[in-house]
C-alpha cells in the first residue's frame, strides 16, 4: 500500500497526494469520486473486491490556501534528480549556494543546488564560472503542480491527464 493517489478538488485542480487507504475511505464514504483506478490490482476483502484508486476527485469544493513547494534539502535533491549538478554523481550529496553566501547569495530555490561533498569543496567560495564548474541544470522554483507531476513517484503516468489542465477530456 505504498502507492500514492492524486487528489483533485471539485474543480479538477490538483490539491494533494494521499495514501491508498485514505483515498479508498474517501470514495467509500461518498466524499470523493473515483476517476481512475489501477486495473491490474484490486483491493480485496473476504466478501468483496474494489478498484485500487489512482486519481480521485472530491465531491465538495475545498478552499485551499496557496500551495507552494517547501524549500528544504529533500525537495532540492528531488528537483535536481538526486544528483550533483556539477559532476552527476549521486553519492555524498549536500547543498551548495551557486552564488556563495559570503558574496550575498540568498538561500532560495534559484540559488541552491545539490552538490557532492567533493564538488562543493572544490567550488568553495567561488561562482561556478570562476571555479570553471558549469552547472548541468539551472536551479528553478518548481510549482506545486509540476512538483506533483515530476517528483511524486508512483502514479505519475496515470496522473498526467489530470495535471496541467482544468478538466480532463474524459470527465
């Protein structure tokens, strides 16, 4: 049950990701509608069989405050593909300020990248240009929907029609 389920608001906007048991409960209690299930797997009880939710839509609109992606180590690592942006390794990762803090660099999405300890030490207090260490990818601030789509793991291919458009064509 480690699978994740995409939760859409009543207007088909993505609002969160939840566990399969939580999604099943929302559907079972008629608080949500099952939009997409995993045809290959079923939830079974002693006397019944139920579809395994992949995408659900809440029946009542829920007013959600602005959702942004939290700036933290794990999310920076996810954005950068769990790889060093200088050499591409996935070992001994740490955070690096592209423009060093000592030179006025800020701690924000556009200035933080994943870097291995070796590259971070080699770059030191220099900019990537000064250290002759070009970035493999430019840092950016992910939106909530792109973060769900690109970094949430399981279900992404089944979620694609529901992310990035107001309402899926099949609904």
